[in-house]
C-alpha cells in the first residue's frame, strides 16, 4: 500500500493585525471584534512568536493595507447611517456586521489595524 504524506514547508496567512504603535479610539476595536466575530486579534510579532514555538519562522511580512479600496461610497454611506442602525428593519446579525465593518474601515484609516500577508517557513 502507498500512503500520501503531506509535508508542510510554508504557511501563508492573509489577515488583519494590530500594528506596532497603532492607535484606535476606545470602543472601535471592540466594535470590530464583535461585528466580525474575531476571536483573536494579534500583532505580527505575537503571531510570529506563536509560530516560532511550532518550528515556523516568519520569512516575509507585507502590509497590504495601502492596496485596499477604503472609504468607497458604500463605506461612507454605512458610516453615515450608523446612528440609525437600531431602528432600521435589519436583522441583528446584519446590524452587527455593518457596525463591525464600519469599525474596520475606521481602524484601517487611522492605523489601528493593518491587513497583511505573512509567510512562515518550516525551520530546519
């Protein structure tokens, strides 16, 4: 019999991270975490340390935030209607998602959050 064995040599992660020296208004991170149901929010350094304990080494990190299309008309509209969300005929899940997405936009624009690509490779 032959067995297929998978040997992982690299892991690539695209996600949101708390930047070094980032600033966020009180409550904005909480609105993002609640709205997007983010169960963990780490800095790149924190994730790198966790990966290192699993024999993975951070070999590349690129901030992709400048490539995002922020503050489009839709984003400005959602920001404007935030005070009306409690009375709009929307599901509570959708309202939460709109609040979280709006907070995410604010965090990107104020350096409270970065969208990054991280590459980890197996240590040898």
